[in-house]
C-alpha cells in the first residue's frame, strides 16, 4: 500500500486559502496534522520559467530563471522532461496484449534468439534525472 497522503478537494482548498493568507507551511502542517511534503506540493510539474513568473506575480520580487533553477536543484528538484510517445489506440492495445499472451510462455532459449531493433532504456522511477525513453 502507498504511503502517499491523499487530500480531498475541500482540504486542498482550505490549505491553499491559508497559504494565500500568509500562514506558514509549518503552521498548516500542525493544524491539519500533515507532513510538510504534502503541503509543499504546489505545482511539481512547473518549469523554472513558470515559477519565475509566479514568484514575480505573487511578490513583485525579480529573480532570474537561472536563480530559480539553482534554488530548485539545492532542494533536490531536477529538470524533468515529459516522455515523448505515441498514444496507444484501443487497436494498438489489443494487438500488444495479443502479442504478449502469445509469447508469455517462451523459454530463455527462445528469447535469446529474438532480435529487438528498437531497444530503449526504461526506468521505474519518474525522476530519473533526464534519462529518456
């Protein structure tokens, strides 16, 4: 089972309201009995340029995109790029599933003779620090 804490929309909006009212993340965590990482997950997919614009809009403080990127790296956030792939249609899914079912009982010797011409690197982690498929 996952350790992730899920927030319902009502709780999420109450937290956002308190953040916008100026309450600190630590105070909100104590009030709602949440871990700091749950409260601090504003927009984890935002780019440095978006965060730079958001910072300026919210506080009027000017910081370069490079400065924002450096601060993100200091906190352990790294650049992520979306995986580029062709969306599978229902026909593609059906064909892939049929192929998998046909080959699921293959022996190691049979797989040793298979030639894959489109080998790619795969990662189970979403944050693989710019390892692309």
